[in-house]
């Protein structure tokens, strides 16, 4: 590290408090360079050569933040991140990796990674900025740490952060293959069970268009919440909108605790989030929630048409206003009965065919 770099590091270190940082990486040169820089700005550092060693070190002392690679022997980065997320849910992680595999990046983000930096790090001030931001977020009150609260204060975001986010979104818009790989990696497991309930989906799509993004989550309130977004429904900004929908949906669900989903409130929160972004655009989407205790389904369409089929009746569900254009004014179809042959289908000729089955084992008894 040059004298100029050391002086800059010391100046930055004086602006922030000291933190205890763990560096988990199988490259000893990277660990040494990173440790030297972080210690120069006042932090204390502990090293681990792989994920197994990192987990053992966590048993002795939990740091303020963890930096880790994805490509490591014994316990790889994804496995390490997953284990840390389960055992230490409040411990922030920053991934620093040379991987270009969008599916790995998406998996890491799904497990709660706070930031992702690419190797090699050409300017270590970027790493210090990332660590400082993560520590600042982690020191907030619980309510202030929520993504929605922070996103709605986007106007206060530092210009460097906004430029970096815009660069990533622009890269995805200009590189459709990378965007398709990332969006496909966000899709959940095709089959899932919760108690007696089982759901599965099938999705066939043209390789020439952006994939339909579908996600769902089982809730402690006895509900199953889900959404579908079609990023190709917007000529520009569809990818940014889809990624924001995912983040805002996940945050809304996380804040529910044991409360029930309010579809209008959910859609309103997502629309407000989209309106805070200068690069997101209105898109076609659907929000829905299944009440597993009552065996019913409610759907709020947002420009994306679908069909609900059951033994009782078939319903064509549509809403003219897209997500981002006041979709909460669309008619919400409530309390559709779920039976042994229930399914939600969506089809766009030549591009997309989607079918989601949901049923309970009790229905067959």
C-alpha cells in the first residue's frame, strides 16, 4: 500500500469507529492485503481460510461484519452464507468474489448478503465505504433498517451509491443474457410443502424475451403470499422494476410478523417504491394470497391477466391498471375456493405459459 493510500485510509478511519471484521477467503494474498488496509484505518481483523474455519471462529467471537468469497474449498461461500444467515441472522455479510455466475450472486442475495463487490478490488476505499454503510444500517433502530423505510428516503442517498446502483441496472438492461440469467436464478423451488399443503408450478418461456418472475412465501399467519411480474411488459426499466418488486415484497412480508397480508397495502407499498426510482417503470404484475386455514385465494391483478380454475368455477381475472399506475384501483377477486384441481394459469401466445397448482392433502381424504 502506498503512502498516499495509507494517508487516505487513516483519514477515513478517523471518520468512522473501529469495527471487528472477519475475512473469510482461501487466497492468503487477498486476506493479507485486505487485513493491512482495514487495520490501517482502525479496524481489528480476524482471518479464516475457508467456510469451515470461519464458522469455528464465529463460535468463539462474533464480529461486526463478515467479508467472504464464494469460491472456497470444503464449505463454499454459498453454504457458508446460508449457515451464517441461519445461526447469526443479524450479522451483516459482504461478498467479495470474482465469480461472474449470476445464479450464485442471486443465491447469495437471497440469503441476506448486504453487498456484493467484485474481485480484484482496485480501490479499497470502495470496500471501506461498503463496510461503513453496512455498519451504519446495522446501527439503526429496527424500523429504520427496513428496506422500505430506507428506499423511501432515496432522495437522501449519497450520489456515489445512486450512480453505482444505476450502473448495475444499466448493465443488466444492456446485457439481456446476463439479465435473463439473474431473473431465472430468482425463481423459487418448483415444488414446496407446508404441513398438508403442497404447491408446484410449471413455466415455459421463449428464450428471446425476459422471463416471467414468480415468487411465493409461506407465512406463520397460515397464508401463502405470491406475486408474478413480467419484466418484458416494459420496453425500458422492466428489469429494475422487477428487482425492486422482489425487494419490496420480501421486506413487506418480513415486517408482517404474524399479521395477515393486505393485498391493497402490499401493492401500494410496491408502487410507492417504484415511484421513488428514476429508472423503474410501470410493469404488468399480479399479487395474491392464499388463506390456508379457510382454503381460499384472493388475487389483485395489476395489468397481467390470469385464469383461476377449480371444480367450482373458472374465473378470468384482469386489471387494466398496471403496477405503477394505481393498480390498487383494480377490482380484487376474493375468496376463490381451493380444491383438489385448483390452478392458476397465465399464457401469452408465443412467449409464456405458466401454471401453478396448489392443494391440500386433506382435500383427498
